[in-house]
C-alpha cells in the first residue's frame, strides 16, 4: 500500500523520465507541503547527481513510483533532470549488440 500512497494513486509521471536520467536538486523549496517520500527523494538529489534507478533503489520503491515523485518535484522547480548520454552521441538502440554483449560479459564476471 505504501507505493500507492506515496504517489497519491497516480501511475504515470507528468514528465517523461528515463531510468538513467540524472536528477539534481536546484535549491528551490516547493511552496506546498510534500510527503515524506518527496522530501527524502529531494534530499538524495541534493548531493551529486543521481539516476532515477539509483533513487528507486535507495528509496526502496518501484521505479514508476519514483518517476511520479520526481515529476512532482520537477513541476515545483525543486529538481532538474539531465537526459542520459550514450556513446556516439546517439540514443540507445535495443539492437546495439556491442553494448548488450559488454553488459552480458560484465554480469557473467560478477556471477
């Protein structure tokens, strides 16, 4: 029930965010009271830039819920997002075999 209440029952963020988007606090304080999860997410963004995926892990919430929380914070000007950058300047394509093979190789070495 906690994830549902953390984002007010919403399932989609108002702003499109990638799991690799890097979030940074702007220093602007939201003028409306926010929930505990919003406050913690904002605090985690106050140091170095952190990805949406990292925030989800630290908050122990599903990524979809964290995207809704971050979207709320963005609408209040409290955080800003930087889109992920990929080698070669393009966007990631699911058929990029070299990157997928490198990820697979790294996973095999860790297991």
